[in-house]
C-alpha cells in the first residue's frame, strides 16, 4: 500500500537483516525514488547504463548497515542520517555524487508509525560558500589563533565500473561542505588515501578518502 508522497518498499527492505528489528513498514519518498532509484530506457540513453534494482539496493544496503551498527532506543526514536553515492536522475548528470538521506519514524497513515526515507537537501549556496574554506595538508601548519572543532572525513566514489574515476578534488569538496556546516573557516591535516571496494557502509566500487580537522578562527 502506498500513501501520498511515499512508496511502500517494506517487501524489499525486509530482505535485509536490520529492518525487521524495527517492526514497522518502510516507506521511500517519491523524491528519493525519482532521483535515486527510478531508471528507465530514456534515462539510460541520456545518462548511461544503470539498473533500477541495484539503485534501490544501494539506498537500502547503506541504511541497513547503519541500523545494524546503531540499533537502540535513541536511534529508533531519532532515526538515522546517512549518505550514499548515486547518479542523480536528472537527464544530464554523468558522474555519481554524494546524496544525503534521513530515515525517520513518521506517522503518515492514521495511527500507524512507519520508517520514512527522505532526501536531506544540500543548500546550493552552502555548497558554493563551503569551497572558500582554506585547507592545510599534513605538514602545513595554519596560522596561530584557531580553535579545533572536530575531525572529519569524506569520499569521492566511483559508484559503478563505467563511472569516471574517483578524484581528490571531489573528495575535498565533500570535506569542505562538512566543515562549513560545522562553522569552520579552515581545514588542517588534510590527507587523501585510495580504497578499493568498501564493504563498511558505503556503496563505492573504489574511492578516494579525504580526512582533516575542522578549525575556526
């Protein structure tokens, strides 16, 4: 059964070990379905080959990992926020990007509580402003007078074998956005490492990992 704005994907979700623990149905917003799952012949012609079933698997697999990793009364109450890498279905994109999702308990059908998966939007102005953050790689010391906020990490991901290679530049853009959201004005101890297929909570064929410490002046 579907409800306005959402699609019931409980049957698919319950194929993973984490979702049955919740004891409720699982819904996916139409927005997530349209951007991150749906893939038809016309999309393949415009943006390249993808499989719709695999795209749905990515959404559920990464969330299942987080449910299995942190399943307690607090997370059941507040839900989970997570990210995955996907090719946005927009008719033009050629490179997979990070998409931020949130899975929250919602009462969307009368008295019934369900787990609803929605997009967690990225403000485009934030994305632009974040790129002004200064970076200092490992071995470079920033000027005195800063306050340390917290360590951060981000990935550039090659989601499918035919995608463009993952890059340091894309990983750094993701890292800067995270730092900007913390109120940071710079990043220190920035470094990059490469990884092969990651089975620990991302859906990348291979990736470039960026890490650094967010600081503020």
